[in-house]
């Protein structure tokens, strides 16, 4: 289960690291935004590939 969480949070953590965010609140906001954008894009692209 921990591996699944690491994979799920990976895009947000990478961006937070690149931006140099060290405060936990800052990292959480960046991670939430990036993870939502990334995984929504993955789902939309996956749906388009499947249904077209």
C-alpha cells in the first residue's frame, strides 16, 4: 500500500522538490494541485484512447 501512495504522490512531490518547498503546508498545497492536474489528465487521455 505504501508503494501505491508513493506512486500516487510522485508527480506532486517532484514538483514540490523542484520548487524548493520545505514547509509541510506549502508542500501539501503544491502536491494536491499537481497531483489533481496530473491524474485527471491521465484519466482523460486514457478515456480518449479507449473510446476512440
